C-alpha cells in the first residue's frame, strides 16, 4: 500500500511541503539501527577505558594518560 503524503504547506509558502509518515517497519528499523549504534559506541568506550587502565597499570603518568584520552 503506497504512502499518502500529508500536505503541511504553510499558507504563505509558494513551495508545497509534504510529510510522509514512516511505516511501522521503518520505525522499527530505525530504532534497531539506533540501538545498534549506541551499543557499538558503548563497546568502543569500554575497550578504550580498558586500554587506558592497562596503560596506567604499566606505569604511565596521569599527564601521559590525559594526552592519550583526548
């Protein structure tokens, strides 16, 4: 079933503006993608924090760690 665009053109506009509502499948896909991106970001941050902790355990100073954590 094709989407029916909704006309949301302001009265004083010369250019028509239409809004297409996403389907339930599109909404679910976007939510899944956002969740996957958030999980990937959290994983990267965890790996980075772990690496910095290992470097600190090897004797890097706070100044050296601050340089790496920028």
